[in-house]
C-alpha cells in the first residue's frame, strides 16, 4: 500500500522530516518526504497499512504544536529501497 500525505501546521524547521526518516527506517517503510514552498510537508510512504498508520501517528505526536494531516492512497512504486528526505 502507498499513501500520499500532506502535513499542515508547525511542520517545517522542527525536525519532522528527520523523525519520519528515522521511524520509516525502523518500520521498513519506503518512500520520501519534503518541504513545500507553501509551508506544508509532503510525504509518500509505502508499506503495510499498519506500519503506515504507525508512521503517521508518530509524526503527529509532537510537542511543537498542532499538526493536521490528510492522505490519499496512490499506486505503489516498484523497486523503491529506502525512505529519504527529498530536497526538490
């Protein structure tokens, strides 16, 4: 399963992307995450549904303020081996 997430709120300059990379690596989830110019963070993640739910919950559990998330299921990517911060 693959999902595209958009995180809104206090999501940039608080370590959210690197928390996501660390958690995704532990969970064997693949994909990427990046900041967008409008102040949101976009993430695509692929793995078992329960792992994607855990990943999103971990990102939302923060002391930096309220974070809102929306997501949609999207087609899976073939041969994606890691989860990374995407710079562009």
